C-alpha cells in the first residue's frame, strides 16, 4: 500500500535529505521543488522516486553537488554553458535565466548546457520560462536505453521534449520520445508490479516484453516507431551535437555506476511580446484550446483533453488529498534518511 504525505511535508523532507548530503541550501530547494512538483502533478516517474538516485550519485562522487557551471560562450541570443557535472536542477535554473535574459534583448534565445545531470521533469523548466512571458521549449538527451527504429541495440535516450506557454493554465506539453519514460518502468518495479503494458519495452535482444524485471534491463520502444526515433535524434542534435557534449551512447545511464552522466540540455525562450501583447496571446491560446476541446469525444471517452489537463487536475487533487509514495520509494527514502541522520515525516 502507498503511504501519503502533504506536499509541504515532502518538500521539507527532500530538502533536508539533500542538505544532509552536502548539497548547498539553494540547490537543495531546487531539487526538492522540482521533484515534489512532478509528484504533485502525477508525473511520479520524475518525482520523488528520483531522489535516491541523486543521493547515490552524490555519495559516489558521480555528481558534484557544489559545481555551479560556467558560460563557455555568448553571442547575440546564443549561449553555451558548461555544467561541470553539477546538479541538473542548478544548471537548468541558471540556463533558463540566461535564456530569458537573452530573449528580452534579442526576441529569441537558445541556451545549450553540456556535462549536466538529470534535471527532473522538463516541464518544470518550460513553466519557469513561460512565467517570464516567453514561450519555453526544453529538450535533453539521456542514457542509451532505446533501440532506433529497425534496430535492436540501444543507441538513443528517452530524450524528452517540453513546451510551455505564458498565461493561464491552458497548454503544457512534456513527453518522452519513447512510448513511456523509463521512470514509469522503475515506478512499476517500485510498486511490485510483475508486468507492464504491451508496447512499452523490449528485452535486451529486441523482443517485445511485458515483464517488468526484463524491461528494467532491456530496451524502451520509440514513440510511433520511426517518428519517435526522428524526434529523439532531433533532441540529440539540439543538445549533444550542438553543445559539443556527450552523444547518445556516451551519456551515462541512470542505473549503472561509473563516470559522470554528462547529459546535455537545451533551453529556448521566445519573447511573445515581440509578436503580440501577452493578454492577446493568452486569449488566442484559450480560443485555440476551446476549439480543440469542442470536438465530440470518441467512444469510450467523456471529454477531449489537451496537454497539461491531466497534470493540472492531479495537482489540484494531490494538494488536497496528499501525495502517495509507493512502498518501494518510501523504503528507499527512509534508508537514506537513516544514512544521513534525517528524521522522516510521520506516515498519515
């Protein structure tokens, strides 16, 4: 059975764990904020189940908790950033702020970071950019767990793509370029589920599987076949290739030990006011969303949803009722609390 906590309890607990692991307080708040927000929105694959992985990487020296990164080059609206193996959320926050600054000056900006680490859910960062009045787009590469279309050996990561728009909650896209994020398979394992849905993964030989344990050490399926492979390569080009960082199979895997992960990330900011006033943009976005949602629902569905709808509804529910943690995730967090001398919150 899952255990349930208030978001404020988990925010404080995650922050204390990170600080006890020698993470500076401001970066600890970023880690806790991004992971708890993902859990609130029902994106548990990128929520608090990620924290034990971060703590392990810090403890093993695979990730530098104190690195802040530095600008390598800046030219007009383009900036290249060296993450210096720092905490992904810390690198992402700096890069988002640079992207907004440059978009204010030039109308559009693109910032690419290399040698970074997992930065949580990409939507956390596109929302940060959107809050400034810019359209935000972010992508990143990841450890190779995906066979390219027509292949059966891992060459690509899940390479997520997110886009957020300013204004009221109307539309927010955050998707892996695989059928599901790898974190969903980890989540199934944490729940003790022996099987996963068909179409999520293959075994190490490229044979489709529904066995959770096999999928953990197998391959993820690209979204829509060759289309998912194409999108994953687009993200790889805009992150690893453009940034001069690790490419595809050179990026470290989440579950294995070894050298730093060397993830690359891209942040794009587009100043909406260079085109139309923000209030007009918001009105036009509402008009577009209403038009899409006016379609009669297909058989088996009560309504038409757009990107962001399920997560905003889940956030409202979990703020009210609390965030459930699977027994597996809660056990891991308690183990780290014991190691680090942190008192966990009491189960409700």
